[in-house]
C-alpha cells in the first residue's frame, strides 16, 4: 500500500513538524548547555609540569583576538542564520512553504548537532587530559615557599606550587588539549560550507549518494551529475563556499598566536571539528537538499506520525529517508 501523502495545513505545519522533532531539539540543546557548563563545575586533571619548560613559559595575554562571545557569533549564530535564511529565501520559486520549512529545520538541526558534538568531546577531553597551556607558568605565578611541597620527582611540580591556588584562571590553564575555539569553529563553519555548496551550488557533497541537490540557480531538482555549464562563475561559487573554512582557519590560528594552545592542540581540535561537521551533515543536513518530491514525502510522513500514521515509516517512503 502506498504511503499517505496528505499533510497538515500550512498554518499548522511548522509547530507540528517541530513537535515531531521535539526530542531531537531537546537532546541537542541539553548537550550544548551541559558541555558549555563544564568549565564552571568540572575540575581538570592538572598534569604535573616543569618550571623550566619553555613551551609553557609564554606570557598570559589578557585580550584574546577571538573572544568566546565572538566565537559563538562566528561559529554558531551566523551559520544558524544562514541555515534558516537560505532555504526560506533562496529556494526556487516552485518550492512550497512546507518544503522551505522542512529544509530549514533539517539544516539547523545538523548545524546544532555538529556544534553539540564538538563542544561535548572537547570539554570532556580538556578536563580528562589536564594538559598545561603555553602560558601556564604565567598563570601559575609559582611561589618559592610552595616549591618543596609541590615536588613530584624528576623536576616536575604539581599545581600546588602556584601562588594563586583556587583561581579560575589557574584551573583553565590545564585545559590546553584540544582547542575549543578550533573544534567549534571548524564544526560550525565546515558544516556551513557543506550546506552552501550543496544547497545553492548543487555540488555533490559527502553522504549525498542518491540524494539530489535542490538548486536555486536552475529552479528545479538538479541531476546527480554536476552541470557542464554552471549558472554562476565557478570562482565566485568557490569563494562563497571557501569563506567559512578560511574563517575557521583564522579563528584556530589565533589560539596559537595568543599562546592559548600548543600547535597539536589546534590541529587536533580542527580535525575533531571537521569530523563533527561531517556527522551533523550526514545525520540531518544532507536531507535539507533533497529533491522536491522526496522531501515533500518525508515531511508528510514525519507530520503524520503526530496523527497516528506511524506505519508509514516502515514503508518505502520511510526507508528512503535513511538512504
């Protein structure tokens, strides 16, 4: 039996679709909140270090080039606006309102999943590893009277040698690995590059397989093969897609120049962010770029779940959702 395709009226479609995804939204938002709170209540492991180690003797910079609030704007807020605005405003004129809402919901969920994974992994590793930052000695302000008691052998000392025990600045000095700025910026901005490349320019991105991009330049579903005659200059499309990645690279590089992280911390955080972006893209984002018919069928089935149509998910339409 063919699955039903009747959908809710346009006026109630958005709240009903969000209700279907209520658990997804709740879990992702809760993960972001939990990971973001770790720096306030979790105590890092605090590895022993050497006061003669030049790699942790850099000066403490009071003003970072990219502050945490600015990072949230660059890697979270701006990509979120793009994930909502592009489907709503730049979809082909033939796209229905339901199709635009469906695409925006999928795109935004994928972005938030990418960021949530990056934040959770990064903050957990920071506190588990307890690696000293390059400016650790400057943060520590070693006190000679504590030196004897803080000896751990072979020239290493514990955090007890520091003159500002219990300060937040000292605790944060043991959160060097991996770089949170690098992981979050590459998670949010790599995902943005994938989304823009697939949705606007119909490029075949990872995990696309049989999913066909919905091109705003042609006004219809595009073929799986790239067009031989692109609708926009290729360098222009490259510049648009590459800009988020270049921005992420700059954000990550500032953590090295600000003496907040060692080189490997930045590289690992960047790699971690890219992996998280690919997971978010494959789990949610790629479905925002499906051809019109497939997307309409998926959104109809998901809303039908709220009216008792659970059986449709096991049919052909439901199977297509996960290809």
